[in-house]
C-alpha cells in the first residue's frame, strides 16, 4: 500500500480548522451590548448591575489597565430556533492562547445570581437546551481588563504591573457578542477527531493501531459534506465508532485526572483580582459539575475558599453543595500554596494549622495530602511538618522544571531531616495545566519513571496560573480516553483515591533523602528584599506576641488576643504565597505587601507592648524581656530581668591604616579600605579568615539571566565580578568603639557599621544600602580558613548539610541556596557561623591554596535589580544585619541566629523580674512557640524541637500548676500513639531524637 499518511493527517488538520470547527455554531444573531466603566476599584455586584450603561459595538476598544467594565447583553432567541440548543458567545477580545493572563469576566443574571466565568477557552453561556424560541435574553458581565504582563515577547520591562503607573489606554477590542445555535453532533465530531488525531500522532508509524485510526479518520472525512457539515456529522461519527471502542491493553498506564485550576494568589495580578479570579473559576467548576456526572474538581488554598465565602456568598452556596456531594474537593490542607524554602518553622506549621482547620470547620474534611504543584523546591524540614499536621502525602510538579538533572522518580518516599518519610508523587504529565491533549497523555505514560513496579499517575487537568479550570472539551476527551487502545487510561478521581491506589501498588517505593532542590528560580531567594524582610520580621513578632500575651494572660488579667492573632497569622501566611514571598509578582503586589507588613508590625508591637507592660507591673526596675529560646545576658528565655553587664570593647588605630577592635574574645582588624583582614579567636589562638583574603567584602555581578528575570540567576553571573574596595570613609562610629564605613558605587551608596558585642564571639555587621542599580547582583563575602566538605544550613525545625564541593552535576547545580538564620561550617572542634536577620540566598564555595590549606567562602546575597515583572525592583534604601561568629559550634549558630532576629526589649519601670511561663533546661532543645490553645480553653501550648541533630533529654518546667499533659499534633489534637513525658508536678522530662518536633498541651489546674 502506498504511504499516504501525511496526506490524510494534513487533510484532517485543514478540514477541522476550516470547516468542522466553524460549523459547531452554524447560526447566530448579534446581541445588543451596552457598557458602564466603573471608576477606580471594583464595585459591589448590585452597583454594577444597576449602573447606567451606554451602547457599545463589537470592534470597539474598552478597558483601561486594571479597570472593570460592566457589560449588559440583551437579545431575543429567534422563533425558528425552537427545539435547538442555544448559547451566548461572549468574546471580550480574548487571545485563546492566554487563558488566565488577560481580560476575564463573570456572567450574572439580572437578579445578581452568578452564572459562570468567561475566559479565552470558555466563552459560552448556555441559554437553553432545547429552547422554545422567543426567549428574552439579558445577561450582565463583570469584565476585568487585566493587562497582559507576560506576552509573546516575555520579560520585557513594563509599567503595566501597577495601577499607579499603567496609564489609561484601552487594552482590548470587543469581539463576537452573539446568540448562536450549538450543533452538538458537530461538537462531538470535533472531539472525536481531536482525540483520534492526537493519539495517532503519538503512536509509532509502524504501529497497526495508528493505521487503523488513519483509515477510520479518512472514511469519516470522506463522509463529511463540506457544504453541509451539520447534516453529515452523524454519518462521519459512525465511521469512528469502531476505533473509539477498541479497549486499552491491560498493561496501559493509568491516569487519575483531577479537575484543577491552579490560581496564583497573586502574581501578574494583585490580591484583589485573585478574589475575582477565584469567583469566576469556582462558578465555572460548579456549573461543570452539574453538567458532567463523572467530573471531580479539587481546589487547594483555604484562603481562596475563604475569599469565596466572604465575597461571593451565592457562589459559596453552590460550592458547599458540590463539596457535600463529593465532587468539589478541598485539597492540600494549607492556607496558601506557599513557598516552602523561606517560611520559618512556626510559619510553615501554621500554613497547615490554618488550612486544615478551615476545611475541618467548614466541611468536616481532613486533608491527608499536601498539594503544591508550582512551589519552587522543598525544604528538607517539610516532611515532619506534613506528618505533624496529620497528613501523609505530597504532590508537586515543579521539580520537572529543573534545568540540569532529571529527577529519578515520579513516585517515591521523601525523607526529611528527622527521618520522617512522606509518600510523594510528581505527575509525569509534567504540567499542572493538563488539557487532555494526546501529546500530554502519551508523555505521561512514556515519561513515567517507575514502570514495571507502578502504573498510576495523576494529571491535574484544567487551565491554571490565572485560573479558569477544566473545560467541557477536556471532560469530553477524558471520556473517550477512559479505555482506548493505544492510550493510557483516564478516570476522574479525587487526590485521595489516587494516593490510596498509588501507595497500595508501590509499598516499597524508593527513598529520596534531604531537600527537593529546584534547579531553577534560585534568585527568588533574594528578589524583593523588603518583602522578605517583612516576612522574617513578622514571623518573629508573632512569636513574641504569642509568648508575652500567653504569659500575661496566665499571670495577670490580660486578655489573650485570639482573634487578632488568628487574623495576623493568616495575613502573614497569605504573603508567603509562592510568588509573593519569592519576589516574582508585579510591582502592585509588593507595594501593597510593604504596607501590609508595616501594619502587621504596628499591631503586633502594640500587643507585645501591652502584654509586657502588664507583666512588668509598677516599679522602678529597668527590665529586659528576652523572647529568644536561650538565656541572654543573664535573662532567661521567655523571661525578663535586669541584664548582666558584659565586658568592654576597645578600638585603636591600626599601624597600616584602619582600626583594631577587641573585646577579650575576638580581635578584629579592619584595614584602610574598611575590609576585615583578620578575625582572630583569642581563646582558640586561631585566625578565622583565609591568608591574604578580606571579609566584609561587597561584590557586585552583572545579572541578566536568559529568562525569568525576577526568578532566575544563571551560573554565568559568576564569570564577572567587581570587588567594592574603594571607601569614601572609614572612621570610628558614634559610640567610639565601632567602625563606620561608607562606599559609593555606580549610582548607589553603602554604609556599614562594624561592632563587637561585649564578651561575645561575634562581629556584628550592620549594612545600609541606598540601591539604584539595574540588573546587578550584590553579595557580601566571608573567605574562611576552614577545611569543610559540607556546611549546615538552617531550615524548619533544624538544619541539614550541603556539600561545599561540586563532584556531581547535582552538587554543581546548587550554586545558590536557601538558609534561614544561619549557615555553619566546621573542622572538628572549631567552626564558624554567619547569621542574618533577613536574608535567605547564599552560596558556599571552596578552594585549595598554594599553602595546602582550604578556603571556604560564604557569600550572602543582599540585593538584585531585575526589571521584570517589576521594573523598579528593590530600588531605594535597605538595611541588613549579619554577624560573623568565629569558634562557633552548631549550638552557637542556632543561638546567635535567634539572637540577631529577636533583640531584647527594654521596659523601664517594672518589678524585679518576670519568670518564664515555660522553661527548658537544655540548650539543644529550642522552643518555637508558647501560646494559648486556639480553642479558647486557656490551655498552654508549647512547641519545641531538638536543634543540633543529636539526642537530648530535656526537662521542661511550667511556671504554673499543671493538671494534665497531652502530646498533640500541630492542630493541638491528642496523638493516640504518642509517649507521654515523665511528669513530676509541673516538671516534665522528655527524650528527643535528632530534630524531633514535639507539641505539648498543658492543662492548667
């Protein structure tokens, strides 16, 4: 037989595009359209429905950036259409390639009832099936003219990312606004041909199945009268019945399709627009659930559910019904799909506490999976947090984006720092926006790395990022793929059903230990410094507020601010979303975030101040309140008293220029350039810095990644570096014992103050940068005389190790990584820590010197200046605090990391001291939270963990009479299998494994 395959395939494409698809709507009449452009921000629905409108024609321009226009469309169904299916086709000016990234709309009936959302792949509204003819049609569309930020020329700087700079030029042209007859037979023929054509393209050319499909398609095309598609569509479909009925082979890969609409809680749109995106998407999905009996939709992010409840009660009612029917599934059990690298220990825990509690309170649903398809890598401390929240599974997709190394598994056990293992799945479809294309389904089956031992994978199905969700076309394709020869099988299932099947078939799944590092988007650890500082400061303020409010509530008449703390936690958790905290959102988002963090800080400082004043009482003593988990200057952790006076520091001129500062433990030499050329540990008789190298060295690199400007830093940035060694001023600070350094570079200026803490092994470095660079990367370097093949990096509830060498491509790919409050490296018996108060990104490299010694260089990432999506990223004044801690063990690193983030607070005019509400007599055990129970019972909640990676025996003493002690999960619920601590009155004794996390509930007598 002659090979005419290409001829038939080309014929299929053209006939579909030019004849069959256009015949889906064979008849149409225009609707009358009028519009009201709302001034300023979006208005309530009743105001939009009743606003005065003016006529507008198809082809007219509309929609200033970030504006809202209310369209009213009216018309009459022609009488001759009686008995037919009629839909309104409402095209606001869509580009079908950009669902979720441009204009969108929500359709309402005149009484304000929401109907469904409009987006580029979902432009229809059902009027009747069938109609009687003569029906009057009146619909209202709340249309958002969100500008296109990421377009066909991506990463170009734009002022459209903030309503204050976006201007008023109309963004869109109104297109088709019609009533139209839907020919359902033709529509079904389109789906038949798409499914078979896409499947055929994925089969081997020599496959008999491919040729069977080809011949069936050819016969179907022969049966289509191109001048009467509707009249011949049924006959064409009959030629496809046989190939569509052929069942899949028994060994076919099995895909659990989960309806999905990944909605970034803020990204290329502000938070207020996400509220409306969620309303549009949930309206669409509840409507689709009513039409499609097999369809199941899952939505994560309790915050987004809460927005629907608060802002769209009519949609909320439909959502609640669909949840009760088991068709609309709460997923993930987190407040938002947060970043997991940068949130601190308690914040990561509270993501699950607030997320799971919302779903439990509203629906009685307990999530057992964490659902994070788009998060930029996963911290090594996360598995035990997932388990401590009562969950056991994790789904993500983003690791498939890694540039260098392909992850070896799709289904596996992920082991965290404490040994906890979480059953984890990466969908081999390699997208969280699956549209049921044949190429996607075939890729999932071919790509699945666990063939032979497992055969189930999951496909999150629906348009996402900007929402939209699953379409009726996707559901129709899935129905044909349920059991089709040559394809993986597809069935709609909940995440829970998938994980149950996957775990049952793969009981001995391979184990991956340590962080799940994304080899991409590394610059998100540095972009938008003020957002990151706001997060770090808020986390620690929340700790302080809970600690002192709980202490005051137990000891005095102080009223514990339950509602305020709940609201503030949720605000901070929202801003940990994986485009806000990482700094990859538009300017509007970060401008608002700065204001939000300022308001959060003001309110929390007020709570802290009121609680401390209640505790201090009336007196004349100056008290220092210590919120850190370690004793400081004689002040116990969680207590207050007059601090002990430390030693003294001296500052003298250096012979060769510069200064020498000393405090009895360290001698620091600063040369005439303002660089630290010696950091000598007097007790150890050891130099900290590598010979001939200088620390406190600011270095600047060009920073223009190949793509994803705010997200990425590419390794070639290191090829060019400028050391900032020229100083405008090196002089004693105002206190006479510190050194002040001023440098100018480019259009920017940096001012640093270097000081020694009395009696401490710590060089404090206070850096202020007035930053006005573009596409540059600023680092602060510490070249250390330490031979270390690995270093410790703090993560949630502990730390883990990364290599300093690059033996493998996996190690080389980690050229920029995340830490929390410290990094630490050591030789046996002596180490060095670098601690910070607000930075996350860093790099550590090693080199062997001519003298045979090893230089291990730690560099802290301070600032970047990408121009997309925020062209003014980080312009302005920033302040950072770091400290170099010579002679530090890992415990010292932990302690100093807390110290720099929780400075003492002084209250003048109090009693002699405030005893801790809870005290732990073991420095290795770190208390991360002391609070009152969320249920209002007055029970005291204490959360702590072993912080050094060893075993500990800890004694915890409560400063109140304890009636009972319960070991709980993060949601403060009893753990049935937990071993209760030994108890002697208010004194408890526990044994902890390395990095073990424990939550105790102490009932007061």
